[in-house]
C-alpha cells in the first residue's frame, strides 16, 4: 500500500512542478529545456526505483537489425561515451555504482541498463510532446533547445544502453562459465 501511494504521488509532484516551471519560466528557451529534462529525470528515477519491476520484456533483448551495436556506432555512440567520460559522468557513475567482477554485479548492471533505458524513453516521449507543442504554437526555432537537449540527454543514453547491454550479457555468460 505504501508503494502504491508513492507511485501515485510521484506523477502528481511531477505535474505540479511542471506547472510551476511553465508558469514561472515559460516553455521556450534553453533554461526551460534544461530544467524540464532534469526535473523529469528526478521524477522518473524516483518512479522506476520505487516500481522495481523485473523488466523482462523481449523489447530489451538484442535485435538482429542492431548488428551487434554497429548501427549505434554509426550514430556516434562511441563519441557520446567519450563525451560522458570528458564531463566526468563515468567517474561519478562508477563511484556510486562500483562494478565488481562477479555474475551478480553484472546482472545488476544489466538491470540498471534496462531501468535507465525505460526512464530515458519515458522522458524522451514527454519532452518530444513539449517540442512538438512549442514548434506548433511558437515556431520551430523556439523548440530548438528542447530538440537538442532531448537528443543529447535522452536519445543518446537510450542508444548507449542498447549498445552496452549485449556486451554485459556476453560478460554474464562468460562469468557463469568460470
């Protein structure tokens, strides 16, 4: 019951915060796009951490068309990985989630990639809705920051999780053999 209340309360908080954001800042410009993305990240993270669903959908499995990550490499996922290292995200992430060399830790890492992909997918859809709204109501130029930040903060992380997960799964198989 406690979990249900929290899962109900999180979207309500997100809507109230979103209303305040729109009221005080408006829906145009970099500041709105930046705050919107990070506010949604906090709310979605709280939601997915509370939900703790097993994420066993076949959607998360490696698809043949992904060609072992080659398609993601063609979209520049390796450059994005370097960018994350450059801004210090990888160091911060490894500090809060250290990776040990055992099967259990690898399985937790695989789950976190699914959880991250789910969260970024939800945020991507919400921000895409705002991008379309702003483009229609105020013009395409006014929605540029929403578009750019949605690509950088949501689409590329989704691609990165899809790129990393098969590698983690191969490491799990190797770990189980040893």
